C-alpha cells in the first residue's frame, strides 16, 4: 500500500529513519526511495514507478543500508525496501560504494543503448539521458559491439517499439498487466536477448496503451502520431483537462507554434492518478480538421450558406430569435461556463426554460432522478469499496478511468463487482464481475434483486439507465434503502457540469428547482431581471418535435438523438455554435465558429462533481468560447446576459453557489412488462465503444486502428438456432433498416443481441433508428 | 492442423494435475511439441484459450525456455555439451566435427529433417563427459567418431540406443510427450546406473 | 581405507534399484511409517537436530526451513523439490533419481507431512527424459501402493505429488524463479521478502528443498539423529554425494561424510589423469570460486571451503589438469551465465554480455594488462549488484582465476593468441581428434 492509499480513518504508524544524515519520518511501508524524495534526495531509477508494484529490476537505485548497527553486506535496491525504525541509509551522496554501484549500473545500461539521442523522441526529456548525466561516468569503457534489433516494430497502429533503446525496466509490461489488465505486451526471450514484444497476431490494442509511451524511461516506446514531430524543448506545455468523457482526467497539452502536437496524462491522485485513455491522449486532430468553421456563416436567400462578418451574422441571428418561441440544445462538449451561458441565455434572453443538455435518449424519469438523487460517490470511495455495482454502465468503454480505478481494487483486494447488463463484456470479465444478465429494458427486476450493499458499497449508474423505464427509480430506491454511495456517470465531459449550470428544463443554475419560487427569486436577483419563466421547459425531444420556431444549438449531433431529428430541426430557425461543419450546419440559418478545448479556457465537472479547470493551450484569435458569443448575441437581442468572458461566467456561477433549499423527491416510475419475442427476434442492446465513429476522434487513423472490431454478440443458444458459427455474418433488422456484422458467440442473455452503437458498419440510429431496448429481427446473413 | 478431441482431452487432464491451471502451461507446451514438433501459433492460441491467458503471455513463457522450439527440429535433436568441462574434454571437437559432418550450423536441421543440432549447456552428467544428448537421452563418454556414428545411424532411421535410457531411441515428438507427463511405459528399460555413478559404492565395498 | 559412507547410493548396484520392489527390498518406505506415527513437529525437530543442511548449494539448515512454515494458518502449504540440477559440474541428483526415485518420494511424503502440506511438486529439469520416466513411474507406483493420495498408510494424511518438468532454464534452480516457473510464468526470481516460507507457491507457505536434502531424510528418520551427527564435522553433519569429474582417471559419485578432502577423494578414486597434474578445480560447481593444487587438503564441508575462499556449493568437483587453458574455461563458463541470465536485472543481463566480449578478446590474445583491471572492475560492478546470485556466480570464476592465474592471462596477451593446444585437453587426445 502506498502512502496515498493509507486511508485517513486508519491510524498511520510512522517510521523514522536517517538518510544521508538527515532524519525523516514517513508512514510505515514507505519505500526508501520515496522517503529520500521527501528529503529532496533524488536516487536515480528506471524501473521504479510509484503506481506499479516494485520490481527491483534495473538496480539503478542501489544504496547502502544499515539497520540498528547491522549493515547489509551489499548495496540494496531502494525501490524495494520499506523504511524501518533505526535504519540508516547512505545514498550516492554519502556512500562511495553506492555511488560506484550506481555508476556501474548506469555504465552497463548504456553499453547496449544506441547513441541516437539527437533523433530520439525522448531526447531532452529522457530519464536515461538525464540520469546518465547526473549519475553516470563521463566516458564509456565499452569497446565491443552493441546489440541491435530490427526497428521500429509497430506493436499496434499507435505504438512503435525500438528494442535497442529499451532498458527492460518492465514498466510497460507491468502497467499493462497490473493497471490496465491487458497483458498484450510481455517480456519475451531471456538474458541479453530479452525484449518487449507482442504475440505476432495480437497487437497491443489496449485502451490504455499510450500510458506505456508516457512512462517509458527511454525512447523505446513512441507514439506513431508524434514520432519525429518535435523536440521537447520546442514545446510549450499547458495543464489541461480532457474533454472526452466524465472521468475528468488531468491532462497536459503540448503545443509548438500554435499547433497541438501531443497530449499527455496529467497527475491528479484524486482523479486519474497518472493515467489516461488513448482517446484522451490521441483524439485531438478534430481541432485541425478541414471542415473547421473559421468565420460566421449565414444562409442567403438562395438557401446557401455564405461567409459573413460578425456584425452581420449577429444581426441575422438576433432578428431570428428576438420574437420567436425558442429553445436551446446544448451537447456534451460544453464546458461548465458555456453551459451556464446557454442556461442563462435561455432564461434571460429567450425567456424560456426550454433547455436541455441531453443529446441522447432522455426521459422525465431521468430528469426527476437528476434533480432528486444526488451523486455522492468519488474515486476514493471506489478505493475503499466492499462492492461495486454497475448498472447499465460499461466503465471501460464509457468512463475508462473509472474502470482503471475499479480494476486496481480488483487486482489488489479482489473486491466484489456486480454488473447488471445483458452480457459479459471484456471490461466486466477483467473486473471478474458477477453478471446479472438482464435484457435491455428488463433491468428493474435485477436492480430490485440486489442485496448486501452497505454504506461502503458504490453503485455506478450509466446514462443508458434512462433507456429503461423504471430503472432510475429502482436505483434511487436502492440507494435510499442501503445507504450505498451513488455515482451517476454520463458518457460525456460536459454533462455533470451542465446540470450544475442549469442546462435542464427543470433546473436553474446551482441545481435550483424551477418550481421553487425562492430559487427563482435567488436567480432573478443575481441576474438583475424582473422575473424568470416558471413553467418547466421542454426537453430535447420535445423541443425537436414541438412547434418552437427557433433553436440555439451548441455541440449537438441530431443523429445522437433520433433518426428524424434533422428533418424536424430543418423546419426551424437554427442558430448553431459549432467547431466543425456538421449535420446542423447544413440546416442552420446562422453559424458561429467556436473554439475547441485546447484553444480556450474553461472547466469541466467530472462525475464526482470535481471541477477540472483548464487554460488555453493554443494562443490564437479564434479563441471564442461559446459563452462569449452568447453574451454578444444576447446584447444584440437586447436582453443581455453579461458574460463577456469565461472568467466572468465562472465567477458568476461560483458566486451563485449551490441550492440549499429542498429538492423535489423522486417520482417513482414502475418498470414495464417484459417484451415477448418470437424465435427470430431479439432485444437490441448496445453501447458506444470507447473508440468508434465519435466526431471528436476524427482524423486520428492510428488511434482508430486499435478500435475493437464491429461485431454482433449473440448467445450460443441463438447461434445454434440460427445455425451460425463464430464470425459468420448475421443480419439485424427492423422496419427502419438493417445492420450486418460478423457475430461473436458470447455470454449474453439468450433473448438479447448486442451491437456497437456508433462504430463502423453499425451506427444504430442511422441504420436502425433505435439504439436499444427495442425488438429487432436477427437472421443468418 | 487441428487438434483432435482426444488430444484436447489430454490437455484437460494435464491442466487437472494442478491446483491452478496456469501452472499447466509448461507441460502443455511440451505437449504441443509432441504433436507438432515445435511451438506453433495454433498451439499458443489453444493454450491461451485453455488457460484463459493472452497469447502474449503464452509466448512470454515459451520463448523463455530453450527446450521450446519456435521452428521445427529434426526427428532426432542432437545436443552436444560445450559447457566448460565437456568442451575441454572433447565436446568442442565433437561439436565442430559433427557440424562439418552434417553440414549444418548450430540450431540447424539436416535437409531431410532427420537430425538437428544444438550446443547445449551442462546436462548433469559430468562424470560421463563428453556428453551428447539426443532427444534428451544420455549418450555418455562420446568421441568424435562415436557421435558421427550416432548421427549417421539417426539419419538412417536406425539410431544407436542411448547409454542410459530406453532400448530404442524414441523420436523428438515421442519424447516430448514424456516431458508433458504422458508415460510411454519405458521406465524399466535401460540400466539403473552407469559405471561412474556406481564407482563410489564399488570403492566403498572394497572394489578396485 | 575407505572413508566412503554409501547411504543414498547403497542400493544403486541393484539392477532394479529404481523400482518400488527394489527400493522396498533394500529397506525403503520404512521411514515413512515411522514419521507418520510421529507428530509433524517431532519430525521437524528431528531434522533440525540432525543438522542436515541444504545440499543444493546454499547449505541452509533443512529443519529450520521446515520450521519457518506458519502452522494453524488455515492456508494450503506446499512442498516443492528442486530437481532442476543445472549448475555446471553438478551431476548427483540426476543419477540419484535415475537409480532410486523412491527415496526422494519417501522424503517428500515425510517432509510434506512435517510441514502439513497436502500438495507437493518435484520440479525436474526437462533435459533428462529417462530420469523423468523413472520418477513418473515411481510416483505412479507410490500412488498404487497407497503411499500417495488419500489417507496414506491409513494414517489420515493426504498428499498429491505432481512431477513438473522444466524446459531448459538454469535460473529455475533459484528457488523463487522455480516457483514462478511452476506457477506458469517466466522463470525469473522474485523479490524477497516475502520468503517462500511465508508466500511461496501461489503465495502460500512453501518449502523448497534440493533432491539430495529430501532424499537424506528417510535415512535420518530410520537411523536416528545420533547416527547422522556422528558423520561429518562440527557444523556440517552427515554424509553427502561428491561428484568427481574432469581430468581424473575415474570420475563418478562418491558418498562420504562432509569434511573429506579432494586429496582423499582422489586417492580413493584413482587420481588425476595419468601423466598429468592438477591445475585448478571447482569445489561446488562453476559458481564457486576455483581452487588450485594448494587446496587439496581443504576439508570439503561448508565452513572449510568457505574459509579457503570458496563455497561448498553442490560439491561438484570439476578437475582440470595442466593441459587446460584457464581463460578458455572461464570464458566458456561466462558464456553459460550469459546464456542463462534471465534478463531481469541490468548487472547480470548486460554484465555477462560484456564479460563475454572482454574474455573472448583476452582468450584471443587481444588487449592489454589494463583490460584485466577493467575486467575485475566490471566484476566488482556486477557481483553483489544483481537481483539474485546468478551474476555473483558468473563473476566468481573470473575473479578467482585472475587471483591464481593472472600470469596466464598475460601470457595470452604477450603471445597474441591462446598458448594452449585444446586437443591436448581432450579425453581422446591419445587417439587423436578424428
């Protein structure tokens, strides 16, 4: 157990030892190398990593140790030995033996290391280079032939391996096994020929592979997209936050001359520790896509979009919105500040509660759930959990860092994990999860059957729970009954913040209920307006279906909502705030270009409710967060929202604070009857694979190369019925359309079929008009 | 090639020997060699499936141990000890002579696929030096000529029997099955011990 | 005249010594009954009292090892026999298992009973097919005879014994590497602590003992502590197998009390190869610093050899006469360590790789006297710096050969080549290399 993990409830036993003559007191179990860090003494190391189990392999961190007067006969690896009372440690600074041992090891590490630093991606930020300078010999005594290998080897489409640079510290292989649970890279061969490798037919397609590139202490593992692109000292680094999902990763964005060249996992022990997923790391090319919108656009009298000046576009937009019955659709990419801007714009400028951030299946039950049942869980609760219950939630695909955190406890403590889902996924198998098999739409009975939860249990619910009538009611009941911690984990980064910002038809900012007069007074005072609309607004689907004349839309893909959304929206006056051209652009009357995350400042709120602030990494004139444009537009309309900057939006939202009055209680909804099926029918279930056709992943082919193949998962029973074998094609159809994919015979409910929701050859709204909880026909293709 | 149901059943019985199935990986690799002669991709994938391991985890193990071969060896795999003691006592000379005789290099296989050659490390028979192993059977006190005769007899399909081992030399695949833990019923064949093994006892009993 | 004490080897001259009938005829499987009638702790105490020390090289007291296993911990315990005999020069366990596998099995039953293990393994190296056959058959016959399996000899003790066959890796003789290998991983050593007695096989308390150590137990049970301690020296009790090989007239296995000298063994066996004289030898395999003719009278027990600057190791006495080039011998051993390095840690993986290159040059007469100092400094950077003892073993022959034969290294350099004729060292030298 490392220091961070010692829970605050436990009484921590402290140990005092002496390192290089200085006393240091640290918690019991602290390794010598880390106790030394506390004193500012840097012992060189390669294999050591605080989040990996000690290996003691590189031997670079050798120090002299004595305990109560008894000296170890030889230097010890300080990365493997916990401190003890009475221990006296002498590092390279005070022990000639340790110093010689370290120099000796460094010399041995370098004999087979190529002198290609000038062309190596790692050069300039390389632990081997740095420590060879600080702790190595000036001159090599090696006169022989260096080991060479064929190079580079693509161990996946996104990771390249140069074996001759490898120092065999096993950080990458230990990460893959201990942290990600994906042992697709291993140490192969032995002795001087030992090398990292994959099995020839199974590439390193782990969702977390990029972390191995980041923790490689040499240039042996490099990212295909970044290889030979930059020198570290030419990059400007900015601390950032990830815009992809609600896991909330701290990030670092590295920019050279206005261009993002790479993104790395940032450090935050309370969130992502030091890891992120490959989507977060590598999916950022969308910001330089060819279809990036760079100027305002307006639709001319011929129905054609043309470039326009800002004043002209603002005037046209204002005219269209001014007297209209209007609403706001805001997608999951919005920052908290932007969502707040949309929220205030709807209420103050449009005079309506017609606002919804849910560009997906959404229900009144969900709205009630989000209003009444607060999420209380955090990553730290997973660390201490006795049981993690997953409901309509596939963390590896839908919130990958949540997955890592659960996996960590499964790996360390073998904690119990239960998944209510139609099938066993690769993720749930890695978590060794007990599967309560439930066809989509039928989860309520499973949720009601859960027993044995305690206040140390954590219930994690995905946004897909809204797709089952009664599921969220059953969750609310379960939480109330057991006192377990709840985490509602939407898929996208903007959603939790959008709730706080009041981007919902029944909530004002700070989660103030629209129906509460005191809450409205709070807001109208703060906003200096006479009154606020009192009626609950329309949700996303209602707005689309309604006779509203105009909509302001930011970051919404109609194909995420329903098949006919685009056609219905095309009848309205649409003001679009968007990064790139999209289906909305095609039907919009006015289009405003907005900044991508790396170009602006702002914050997201992760699933724990923790604010993830970031500053602009790319300095450029296009830096326009949505909120800024909305504020100008509101001025143009004559009903200002006074949020000229991100900073002002943040300050205003913070000053509003959270609602301290009563929240409405959950209006429980009962589950529905189980659908009856004929032999050739199945209940469709789906989710989005982490790597799929999501628009923020556009343009990164190397990343796409590691996506999971599109397959249809059916049970053995169904396979026998259909007379199909693994990888035979099956056709899934309904009155809307069809999808044909190779099948995988898996551990899935017999009545169900699983398809990826938005992958190659399987974009369900496009192809079937539905995403799940719906009866489809299944046949051998 | 596809594994037969009988072969799969043998694999299951090997797995059943152990409290935890991953332990069966080594005998299963020997077993794959007994069927296919070397560690094939099919074998790796099958073992991965059986033990619920990633294929990379299986190759990590198979490439660590020198007895697992990544390409075919001969029906008679000849190992000549060239560790110090055997090398000095004649192993080096034997190895050089046999390479020349067979016209193959270390790790080579004769074109007819009958004999392959490898220089090996100490095989725990130093009192019988120089030692040659064929399919991991002992050929004690070898000379250049005796080893040439040995490989010739193997190529002719009528190998000279081991010094301490069964009456007839079995093939690489057959012996791999023994290493996988499958009895061939030949334990009773051959001597219980060679002369050097018995020398101390003989001397203790007052022998010359 | 004989100082020899055949115990383990006593029945090896019986043609059926390896069968259960043969073993029983010579008194086999009588100790197990006695042991199972004792309390497990009494068995451990008896082995402790005998002073039996590990015969695999390290010499750790066997009874103490057994005593470290926590009792009443409600965990499975495992008893594992290290039969991965691979140390160059070592050739005692292999003929023992070929000639009498049952004495090992009897020892396994007794040891497992003592440490309350119900599952035992014999990890045998994979390059000895016929020995594998013999042990396989012996285990099968022991099951048939009710000596393994459920309710052994009706005493209520259950034991499963599995023969696990290795696949070519010297490092698996290191006990934690052996355990990783047995668990189905690459055979690389583990961090210690935890020691196997606390977290060994499958992270459960485990004893790992050498073949000869385990096989010595039945005789101790049968004949008693006093019988055993009457043999050997003060701290090195009992008998052991000495393996004589190389340039001697009669190589072979000699079972004698600990403390016998090489001079005595040579006298008994028939001396150095006729017409030649002793140049250097290993007392306990290639990992133990070499000795010369100055060490003929060193008592071959744990303390005696240690005091003379080497280690008793596996008692593998490899004898080399004056025809042998010490640089060539050391190079070849170094190549062995390079080949067998598991690759886990830097000093061993890279160090052995470099040492081979340096020694190859030296053997070919390339280099200068300064290279000898560099070689020693390299050894200093490798020895005691690596994860396990393999690299220490690699450095030992180099350091000790430079200690005794530095001039011979220099002679290579001044000659510009190796001054020895390799043919002169071969056994068939008189017949010529055909």
